[in-house]
């Protein structure tokens, strides 16, 4: 099994966010939570965003949801676990934003860009300008309602417990209790153009009927998505 040689960090089980959508909360070598989003596509297979390697028991629970067919690697900073999934599911299609493809292919071959391969599956792809990592936003209609998926451009304040989590929140977070914000570490390392980033978040906030938002770091939102994105944009 791939999990016997691949480092598995602490993680939870897939939790249903709404019909057809699940999230998995995982850990990292340092005190920062990360989130994998799982979406059931119309053909019954699964789309995975920002994958988190799980134990055999966790992977069995994923398999019970459906067969993973598409894996989105959001940008070059999220390359820890894609090879684990490719080893377990050799036929899974690896997709990534065009701007991040070269960096990701230092670790794993990308089959196609998000921009070209996802719209035929019913996934609407939105640019997220103003950030150096090249990430995109993904809009999907699911049985539970319209879902928006982001990566690192915004985060939800949800530090791990303990002193390490508190320190990480102070040093890297800086969201200060808001539902959603642009983390301090993103502002320092990834943000390239505040005006363009603000405009991108404001455009995402105008997408009608979004019921839920998932991000790579922090709790998903299941209400007030538009208002939360507008507030995050206003802080830039």
C-alpha cells in the first residue's frame, strides 16, 4: 500500500458538508490545519481538491464515497500528498492551474490544466488575480447547492489547539476572529497586487447562490459566503 511508505499526518474522517460534498481536516509537520474538499461529480466519481493522505481506514471511507477520478492540485505549495493519491489511484487525472503547472510538475506529472479540463465536467473556473501562487477558484453545482472552492488566498480563523497553534495564529494568521480573511503570511509571501486581489475577491462575492465555501486552511463556510468574501476583500 502507498500508505506504508508515505508519511501520514494526523487527520479526521470525511465529514459531509452538504449533499455530495465532504471535507477532511488534516495536519502538517508544523501546527497548521489543512482541508481537503471532496465533491461527487454527476457520473458518481469524485473530484478531490488539495488532497490529504489518510490512513488505510480513512482511505477506505473515501472509497466508500465513490471512485476518485480528478485531483486538483491548487498550486505549487500543495505538493505534499498528490503522489500518494496517484500511487493509489493510477487512473486519476491530475489537473492544476496553468500558472502553477511547471512548479507542480517538479513533483508529479500534470495531465491537463484546470482551465481546459474542468469546464467540460461542469466546473466553472474563476481567476484569482493578484496572488503569486497562480491559484484559481472553482464553482460547482452540487445536490446540496452551489459550492465555491478556494485555496490559500483566504482562510478561516481555526488554529490548532495548544501553544503551537496559538503561535501559528499570531505569526501567520492575523485574521482576528473574522469569518474569513487574507492571512498575514499570505500577504507577506504570496500577495503581489492588492488592488487586483481585492477585485478578484469582490467578483467571487458576486457569484449568485453560493451556499458553501471551502478553503485549504480553516473551517468551511455554510452561510454568509458573499458577505464573508466582501469583508475579506475590504481588508486588502
